[in-house]
């Protein structure tokens, strides 16, 4: 899952860098229990983006990868009064989810880091970027949707086949909305 805060550049400009950083710390803190409770692992923070991963088994089980997203939304909304009083805004986000193989390993000489690479990461980043143009908060690959057991409490909208830049194979996308 690539989860990205909406309008973060504007928010950062309006708030100033110190207050924005403080808000980001709170935002990440408020989402952490949702990630843990849905068996996700935070792989990386990239500015206002969180990269979350699951083993395929854990992500599919009880729709953890989808439920995590909606649990994080609930966690932020539960704190909306505090966000409004302290930051004069409530952060919101969108996400793209896909699955596939990744390669993990250590790189670097002066600064060592463990990185994850693979087509799935590039595709997931591109899927997340489609959220804005499709006016939806959660887009997943149809390949993933076909592996999940989504019941009647989700609205699924086929977004069609989309070309992924730098990739020979197109991908079919689906937006997922949880009914209240």
C-alpha cells in the first residue's frame, strides 16, 4: 500500500515546516494501531507518504489490506477535534494497493539501508497516483481484488484497463469504498 496525504504541499506551506512536522508525527502516530491491528508493516515513510506491506497471506486474511485503510480513516476522524483545534485542519489521504514479488536487501557503503525493489512497488505507486484523477480515495489492482473476499459492505467500481508508464503490460483498476 502506498498511502499519501492529500494536499500536503499546500498544508505544509500554510502551517510552516515546524508545525507541519509536528502534525505529521501525530498523523503517523494516530494510524499506527490500525496498521498493527491489521498485520501490516511500515516499510518506509517518504515525507507524507507511508509504504505499508503485508505478506500475501496476512494482507488477504479478513481483507486486512483494505480494512487497514478504512481503520486508519476512522482513527484520524476520531481525533478530528484535536486536529482542528491544534492544526486548523483534519488530514485526509488516498492509497493504492497491489501485490507481487519484491526483492529486499541491504545497499550502501557510507549509509546502509535495507530497500525493497520490484515491479510491484512501481505499479503500486502508479495506482496510488490514479486516485486523484479518478476522484476516489482507494484504488487497487483487479488482480488483488480477485484474491480478496469482498462482501456486500464494499462498493466496487471497475475503473477499466490503464496503461502504466514504463511497463509493457496494462493493468485493470478497481476503486473500493466501504459502506458505513
